[in-house]
């Protein structure tokens, strides 16, 4: 009989107890872990997760700051803002970005050719930022989108302020313009500071003072539903929503006189050229014009690729700022500078007449350097040579001075380097020297400085290049007898909240104390003779002026074309040459000659003689600034030569019967 196995209850109980103990321990550990996690979430990291949950129902939208105004010296607004509607999208909320943009293009809200650039800009922004994709919507476009709004999640119309230039092209090369923020711009700015902002300053004052004009954005919070749409009635949650008002940008007060600016642009009449007029005693720019011009509102509203190509392909180059960037031979306007250098270095006796026939040739050379129109100047001294603009006299003078002396002297008068104007884009021109030529040519034979290079430099030809701004700056130095103030456009910054104006002081860059009063008098008298002596090259254009004018004409050959023999003086006179082969016309002047208040440089490209094409423009610009409606000289505080610069309080513009409060504030607050 086999044995019977009896159940071991005690052993089973011990197994059960061990399992129950293990399960209980596991449950306790899990409970402790749960409690710990709850403590971490609810206590230790409460603020963090509370913020995340808040962001699920509350969205923060930037409120772009109003861009600062830009005004002329009398408070007339040149750049302001106007309300508009623009189309914006939040990349995170747009399911099919590229497809959505293509459908917007089919609705006529975008240009198809602009989509690649838009995609690059959108992808360079933060994914949760609202990105403007169309800056200015017409009423028809607003209505068209509203009908199809449900088809475009993450895309909506926002009320904004757009940059507006009420006078269109007026002074655009001074104030500049704003354009759409692109991927390149985002590399240099704080993207968060430009959230909700569509434009940034590209050129001129708009670019140079972008930080001050931009202001500081604000923000507002609002509730959204599950689809990200704003909840119109937040109810009890309204008390939890925050709003911070933006701080508007500072207003810019410019030195420009818009009355004179309008005259300058009208006189250029769309011909390629430039005008720069400034106050010689502080560098304040009175007028800065480049022609032809363009409407900056095209860029502020979002220029299409087709419109931009049309501007770029225009042979007249309207986007090219000739006042700051055109580098051209100066022609005879350089002669007063050479005269001062020769007098200071004792190279010339100003009283000694020198016979100057129709042509000059270097000793041992057969090449002839002739006078304009092959005129025989006869025996002329230094002053007479400036008055009649005798080329042969200055060929000889330049040869006697030599390139080393000339190259060391010309930078004293601002040539070959930037003037230091307070907007970007200025070119430095070129004041050549032996070292420059040796380093800028590959052919060893061309690296040598030849005597003939010096000879033609005597009449502002050859390698010597200037900009209109440099010539105006140089003219101002002549007017002040050696004081060199850096040209500037912005004279004051106004806080729009308080109305307080911070005035900027002029910057004195140099004082040519090495030039004697006697040398200054010789050159000043000669320049006055240019406009008052019947033999002067600008006599007929300046006669009858109620104030004395010191000036100098200049006619610069277009060397690259004329060297081909395609044009000559007889053809110029008969106007039978192509316009692009004609000489560039220059004229510089300051007035009144005895107490200068304005210095002017005028360039008209391919217009022929400086006295015929440029001098009349300068005369009317000076009249606009100096004369009242009755044709008489306006009163002006006396000006003496001083070592510490000081400003003149601005007068009310002639013809303004009653100033606006802002104009009155500017007039009273100016130092």
C-alpha cells in the first residue's frame, strides 16, 4: 500500500505571507513614487507646468511699436505711419505651408514669384512667431481673404501700421526707406524684438538710426480655443490676461530744408545728377538730392519682384545714390585746392603773371595738353587763372608741385576719404599717389607714376575721383577758411512720450591752421571773381545776385569714352554726340561770400559745360535758401570764425504763416 501525501498548510502559509509581503512592499514603493511624482509636479514644479497649461489656452501676441517720425528742420513730416491691414501666419499652425502660400497666390493675395523668398523668411523666423507675408492689403483683398478664411488655419489679417512717405520720392536718398525683413537681416537683429514687425530700415536715416526709430514692442495675451482661434469672451479669465503697451520709436529731426530740397529735385528734373547743400559752420545738410529717384512707398508696402527688376534694369539707375556714391573726376573744381596747396608750400608767387597759351607740353615731350576750346589765356596770375579757369596754368602748376606734394595735400581738404556723414553707403573717392598706383595695377609698366598723370591731375582729371558730397564738404571748408565739420542729417531726437528733444552737437573734424590768411584771401577773391568778373566762367549765370557768391565751375571728360575718339569739343558744341559721351558738369559755390551760410555742389552727368548746366541750378538753390519772398536777403545771425561749434536756432521757413505746435516746439527748443 502506497503512502498518502498530506497537504503542508504551514509551508503554503509561509509562501503566501512572503508573496503578500512582497506585493505590499511593491505597492508601498509605487505609492511613494506616485506621491513623490505628485509632489514634484504639484509643488516643486508647479510654476513651470502652470505656465505650460496657461500657454495651451492663452497666446501672447506682440504689439509692434509705432516707428518714429522723420521731420525736416521745421517739423514738416517726411516719413510717418498709416494704419493698414496685413496678412500674417504662424508657421506652427499652418498644416501645409507651401501649399497654403500657393493657394493665396491663386487668390491674388501674393505674387507667385515671391513665394521662394517668403518661405526662406518664414523658416528663418521662430515657428511660433506671427510672420507678415503681405504688408498692405487693399479693401478688395481683405474681403477676398475673409470669404476663404476658413481654408487657411494659422493665417489671419492683422491691423498694423505701415511706413508712409507722404511726398513720395522727395529726399529719399537722405531719409532712405524701409523694406521687408529678410533672412539676411535676421542674422544681425534680435528676432524677438522684431516679432510682428514686417520692415526694417534699409538705407539712409531709416537704416542708420534703426535702433532709435524702431522702438520697443509690447504684447497682449488672449484666450484661444482648441483650434487656436481667439475666444471673443474670456469671461472670468480676463483678469489673468496681461497687456504691455509698446514704446514708440524716437522721432528724427533732420537738418534738411524741404523747401530747398524740392527746388533741388525739380531743377535736376530727372536728369542723372546730384545736389548737396550744407551749412559750412556745423555740417548740417540743407539739401541732398540724387536724380533720377524712386518712390520709397514701393518698398514700404512690399515691392514685387517685377517692380524691383524694373528699377534695377533701368539704365538711369534710380536706386543709385549719386550724392554719396558717384565717384567721378572733379574737373576744374579742384583748382582752388591746388592753389591753396601751392601757396602754402611756397611753390607759386600769386602776383607773378605766367604766359599760358592754348596748350602745354612737358619738357622733352611732344604730347600737348590743351586748354578747353583751345583758348589762349595769355599772361595770367594765380587768381586770374582761377577766374577764367585756365587749364594750361594749372597743368604747369601741378607739374611744379609734383605728385608727392599734391598727394599729401589733397586729403587735408577731405579728398580720398569719407566725410563721415551719419548715414551709410558713402564712397571715399580717390586721391591718387605713387604708392596707390604701384599697388593697384598688375602690369609693371602701368605701376609707374608718369609726369603726364600729374599734369592732368591739375585740372581734376585722370585717376582723381570725388563724390558730390565730398565736393560740398570741400566747399564748406573753403567757406570757413579751414574748419572741417562732419556732414550730418540728424540734428535732434525727440521722445514722442515726453516731447523732449535731445540735440546732437556738430563734430569738428579738423582746422587747417597751416594756411595763412593771405593765401585764403587770394583764393576767396578769385572764387568771387568767377561769379562777378565779366571774364569769370560763371559771371553770366550769377550776375544780378543780391549777395556775393564765391564759386568755381568744372567740366570733366568721360575719359573712357572720349579716349576712343568717339567725341570731341566741336561735336559737344553741336550736340551731335551721344549723351553718354558728353562731359559731366560741376559747380561749387558758397554764399554770401563775406559771411557764408550755405555751401553747394551740383553735378549734372553728361550735360556738357559746368557753367551752362550746373551753375544755374546752384544759383536757384542758394536763392531758395537765402532770399525771402520779396527777393531780399533773409536776416541771419552774424557768424564769426570760432573754435567751439555752436548751433543757430532754426528760423521759420519763409512762407509759413502759422507754425504747427510741433514746428513751434522745434524752433523754441533748438539750442
